[in-house]
C-alpha cells in the first residue's frame, strides 16, 4: 500500500484497506501541519503547555503510523492479493 490516498478501485474492492490508507494520509497531513505551524519543535522542549501538547501529538501520530504499517503487513501476509484491483 502506498502513502497516498487510495484509488477508487481500492475503495470499492477493499474498503478496510481504503480506510487505513485514508487514515495514514490524514496522519501525514496532520504531522506536516503541526511541524509547519510550530517552528520551536526544532529546538529543545520549552516546557510550555502548547509545546508539550504538540510533541505529544507528534509521538501519537508516530505510533499510529507504526500501527498502520503493522496492520498492512499482517493483512498482506494473511491475504497478499487482497488489494489488487483485478
């Protein structure tokens, strides 16, 4: 599965994989938006509540990304041709 939003064929043939793909894309967008809006993340943590919250969100997005990759890998091992269009 790619990191992009899944194609229509995947949406029709494998809706659960499409949902995982959309969730992965949304997490990537959220990560990029948080990094762009908070340049202080390049520095050491300040202890500011906003800084702590953003860093916590980024850690959770990283864990979500790992969990999504584990799901896709497990699904591929179970049914490797599951997300092929035809």
